[in-house]
């Protein structure tokens, strides 16, 4: 289904040409009058590193995989990918593949599962020179669909039939059955279940660039897992106070650095991002860098202290981080902790209504964010099925609003 282009688009100055946005295909389109079920609402979505496979999870606990087919048969496609001269970015959901299989992690509120998806060939017995509609000794021909009611069974599993006869002169040669593969089906299998490690709802999982470990985070803790060990995890971040009445902030999102396996970042409900180095200590209770937006003098308000960051993502090269709070997207340079290097206004029209939004708890709604593979654009969701795309290259003024309908 094709939809219209951007509602709003400003050409960048000195940057890349604006993209022509459209929806090339919508999966699971509902019929007119059909109500959306709660279990069908998508709760997670992620491409694998090649962009050829897309995984989506919904509130009903299902993970659906889509495969890109327009490049599947192009010669040299995989070979070209292998020659690319940059480090691979590990996505939060997809794991390092082995033997051509796809591997990914999924999680609900408390339990994480490790899945392997592989192609299984459907085999069939064929290439026999005996008429498959006739019966013979030692049972029916494979694939025969004739009724067995007219057969007379004898010892050792054989059977006779009145209408079976050899051709005149017999068979000139006997061809043995051949097992052939006609098609392939994707088969998914849950290989491991990682549970009983979180007292609160898991808000994020992230694979490490070492291909061996991953983290899971809830409101108060971040745990480190080995993909091969499901019975044990290591608590590396714990912000739970001795007295829960002293709790002032919670963890909202966490992600590994795309290339440095010892570094990860996590965001909090007080609008800060902490960069930690696991080489410093087993319990990473101290951050190596703290990223907080510095407010201008006299601009602080009640809402400054509840500027929760709902999501944080690393860029592909690991040099920048993207964060999303209620009103804005912010781009950070990990070498500059004095403040964000770029701010994109997403919900600026809601600023005069913050008091009402606070009263009905809408100000705590969570929105996710992402960066394009080339690092030139950022995107995030909004209300009314809208999402925003901004150009983040130097001098870019690109700002696009699209409706996902």
C-alpha cells in the first residue's frame, strides 16, 4: 500500500538531498470496521545488520520475521557486504549469526528467550518407474493415494492387489527411489530461556559487540548475561536504595556501545545519561561520564526535574548518542559531556500544556528513537500515528512529519 509523501519538508542546506518518504508495504492490513486488538499492537521492531530481515514483537508475545526479497537473488550481494570496510553494529535484538542461521533475543516483562531460525528443506521421494497408483509388495508406494480397502494383506507387511500387473516384457531397468528437496521452510526454535533475574519489568535488552554477552535492564538493575549460560547472570548496575522511600530516579533504557565491548550507556528518569566502563569494577556503581543538559540560568522549572529520558541509542560508529525525552530529541557527542550538540523539537506545541499533561500522566508516555545507518538522519514517534524525521548533518534543516496510517 502506497501512502502520500511528507506533510512537511524543508530542503537541507549543504547537506544530503531530502528523501522521498513513502510506505512501500504495510503488513497485516486490517479490513474496514475491524477493531485493533490489544495483543496485536507492536511493542518492538528491529532490523538485522544487513537490513534483509526485520523482526517485530507484539503485546501478544509473538515475534514475526519478515525477509526482504528484492535483493535476495542479486549476484554479489553477500560478497559486497563482506567487503564493507567498517565495524559491524550489533542491534539490540539480533545476535551474531552462525552457519547461515538467524539468532535473536526477545523479552516480555520478566523473561528473555534466545531463538534460532534456520531453513529446513522439505524432502520428497520421487523418480520411481513404478506406477504410483499401483500397489506392490512390502506396502504402498510413497505418495500413493489409493484406498487400501481393496487390498489383501499378507505376512511381513506385504499386500496383493487384483489390478496389479507387470508391463509386457517386464521393466527394462529398475530405478531406485530418490530423495529430493523441493522447497525450504523457516523453522524457529527456542534454544534458551533466561529468567528469574528481574524483580521489575524489563525495559531494554542489548547485545554486546563481543558476540558472547548481552545486558537486560529494569527500573533498578542492569544484568550481564552470557548467551550460553541461562542459569546465571551478573548484576553490574544497581540503583536500588536501602530504603525505597529514598528512591529518586529509575533506569529507563540501556544499550551496549556498538564496538567497545566494555562500554555501555543507560538513561534515567531524571534526564541524565551515564556512560560506564565495565573494566573499572565488577559493580559499575560509578559512571565514567555523565551527560546532562545544562539549563540556562532562570529557566529551571518543576518540569526540569521530571524530564525523563525514555530511550537512548548509539550511532553506528559509536561516536554519538541519541536520546529522547518528552519534548525533544537530543544528539550527544560521547567526548563532550558539557551538553548535547544538537536538539530537535518534537512536541514543542505541547509545552504550554505541560501542567495538564502532568495531571493525566501523559507526560510520562515513552517514545523511542533511532538513527539511520549513514548517521545523517534521526527519527522518533509522536502522537496521532505521527513520527518525525530530522536531518542531523552539519547545516541540515530537514524536518519531516509522516503519518503511519
